[in-house]
């Protein structure tokens, strides 16, 4: 970032590749430690440039990482972790509107998330979906070797957060006047019903997002604790971004980033609390946007998290003074308990705490268990 | 998918090593400097070295073949030094001095000169103001430039440059001044592969006849093709 000599016609104006010295260091390391450089990406928010190294078969990536960590030329090194997009993706027949459970109709008289920017890092979203048209901006792909493609998980998460209201089709998102930045850092496999992401694709998306910060970030994915992502998430929270993460009920110990301090951990109502400070959202039989311009039912903590991100957008839209910590505290203060059981977030009560005019008598959540009974529907 | 990913590691290197020496070798179809050809519209081979210290001090040089006129043919150099102050992660200010050295003409004054500069940059956008009391050996010259680039994909970027040169006196003593201020521009695209950077740009200037005789083509708008390798 200083004067460089020469003809300005030479292509030296900060192109996308690694600055020579870093690239040279990476090449030296690759030669010394016997790995192949696959890709690189600047992370200016952390003041580093990261490289993906392919370790040849027969050698353990952990051994390579141990040696790299000890090398003074390396700022940090880790194995690339795999993250799963949380949720079951199970379709359901019977329609049970989460709108009713969260009392969206009443809430939307007061707050719709207008001018609030929400980002999701997920699989691809069907950008042309009739219920998402006009709701999305800045769709970006961070999965190497692929194009931005519409996928099931991302499309379902997007619909729950921002599906357009009063457009005569489909459903209403929790924050229908918010706009959503759908970042694709996870991908769905044809032969498996799950979606996966890696430390690297997620870190690239986080880096981009820190330069184009939203107000709320939804991370409906879970995996092992990851050092690089932890640092990027901390940066995001420092920047005032409210980060919502999904808890994987089957692997609560591997529910990073939901387990990261400052991230709002969300589980699906009906599942036991598995992570400190976890809040629950409606998590079963949620009708939302699906591929090919249609709608279907989804269950799981991914979709519970999407709705809590929507509630966070409503809260932020109601009071721009609220920081990530305030929103987290408000949500946790509005979790109804019934004996041993914990209900999902009382969205009306949460919003009333910043909107004194909002009368929640209409929509007070009585018992968590009765609401869930209502929501139960047969699996396909 | 897990099996593939399990063989992958991620390492991060500091954006600014404690001190670093970097170099570039470039081959260009024309050596354009502020819109004007310094090789009389011939190809140029250039090599540069830059040393960056963690304190912000930097120094370096560039050598290139030059052909300013039939009497000034040979190797030219730029030697520079300065200090860059980083503000946060995206912005920086820099200040420094650069000396331009050209082959000695068989008669008449040398084209050598020294100028001082101050600059500011933010991400891929930078601007810089230069001043010399003897532009190419003539009178005082002030030059202001804005440069920008934007990555379109991981490997393709577009680059742009706009410059304004103000000279208070004619370049050749005794001649009349056609215009004090001239504008030059560059618009191009760069792409990377196999360790090389390829560039294609359009360069032009509205420099007047006294600086650029029409027959020389040295100020004509042209396409510059380049390839460079960083090490």
C-alpha cells in the first residue's frame, strides 16, 4: 500500500493474488513440509493471508499442522474442519405455521425488520424464488470450483428469515422487510441428504462479510471448534453484528459456532438445552421456501436458528442502539419455563421490551408444551 | 467429502512479514509513463526490487530499457525511498522521494530529475501527488494520480488510472507552451496464472505537440500488453 515504481501499465495494482513475499513463504513451506498449495485467500481483517494445503496420502494433516505451527513464518495453522448444515430436511404433510407460534401477524404491526441487513452463510439460495424476489442482495459463492447454485437448505433458511409478506404467494418470513445477503459457503451432495462446509469456505465468506457487514448473521451450521473461524466471529461481534448459530442436538459438543461466546445459540423447541445460554425456536413442521419455486416443511435447529435471526432483525429494526449483547440478553430473558421444560423464545415479549406500545396479551405464550403439541405433525 | 477434506490443512501467513524483499520482472509492449512512451513505442523489459521494513520504511528501484529520443537510448532507472503509515487494516499514507535517471544525451541538459510524493490509499484505491522543480530536466512539474483496481473473480481484475500533469514552463526552453495541464488515463484488465500476471490496457494522454510530435506516436492512445512475474 505504498508507491511502486514502473510503468503503470504493468499489472501491479493490487491484483487478487498473494503478495509475492507471502506467496514465496507459502511455496517454501510447501516444499519443506511436503504439501501442495491449492488455494489462497486474503484475510485483511486478521492481517493474514491463508493458504489451503493438500497433504499427500499417507501423511497426517495433523503432523503437518504441528510442524507449521512451530514455524515462525506461519501465523497460524490448523486442519480444515467439516461443518454440517444443521437440521433434518424432513418434509411434512400437515401445514403448521410457525407464524402462529411466533404471533407474527401481531408483531408485524410493530416491526418488520425494515432496513435491517441479515446475512446467512449456508448453501445456495434459489434467488428467483417467487417468495424471495426483491428480498435478497449480494449473493456470493465461496465454494471453489463451483458456481452459485440454488440448494435446499439455504433456500429454506432464507424463506424463514425474509420471505416476502403480502405478495399473494407462499409464506411470511419472520422479518419480511429485512434484506438478506445469501452467502454460499456450504454445498449439498447429490448422493447424501446433508450439506457440508469447510473451515476455509466459511472463513472466506466471513472475511467478505466483515467488509460488507450486515446487522445480523445466521449460521445454521455446526462443527468442531475452529480457531480461524473463532477469530473471524469475534471480529464480527466486535463490529456489532449479532451472530446466531444452530445447536446440533446430536453433537452438542461439536456445535461450534453456536458454542462460541457471544454467539446466540439456538436449538429446536422440544429438544433439551444442550449448550450454555441456548435459546429455543420453533423447530418442527415449519413451512418455508423450497426449490423450484415451491414451499415445503422443514424441521431442525437450522430452521429454529433462522427464525431467531429473524426475531433479532425485528429487535434491531426497532432499536438501532441494540448491540449483539443486548439482543442476546433480551432473547434469553424471554424464554418461558414450565417446570423442567423450556419453551421457545417469546418473540412478542422480547419485542415489547423495546416497544412499550406492543401489547402482548393477545399473544402471550402460555405453556411451551401445549404449543409443541399443536405443532406436532406426522413425518413422511 | 470428509475423506478428501481430512487431507487438507489451512495455514495463514502474516500480511506483513517482519521485513521483506520482493521483486518483479516484466515485459511490456510499450513503456508508458504518465501516458507518454519512454521507449518510442517499443517493447520494454523491466526489473524492480522493493524492500519493506516492518517500521513502514521502504526503498527500491527499477531498471528498464528506455528510448526517449534517438539521442537518449539505453538503460533508465527509478530509485525511491519513503515511509508508509498504515491506518487500520485498509488505509495507508505514504511519503517519499523518487529519482529518475536516464542515459545522458550527447548534447543538451540531462532528463534526470527527482520528485517528492505524498499518497493515500484505501484498499484497492490510491492517489498520490508528486512535485519536482525540474520535470525531465525542465521547469517545475506537479502530477496527481488516482489508481484503482477491482477483482472481478479470484484471478481477473480490472485496473484504472487517471493522472493530471501541470507544468508551468514549456518542456523545451525557448519554445512556446501549448497547454499547462495534461490528462492521461489507463483502463485495463489483468489476469493471473502459472505464477505470471498478464495485462491488457488502453493508455492515452492529451499531451500537446511540444511534448509529443505527432509522428513519434509517443502520446498516441495505444494498447499495452504486459506479462510480469513476481518473486
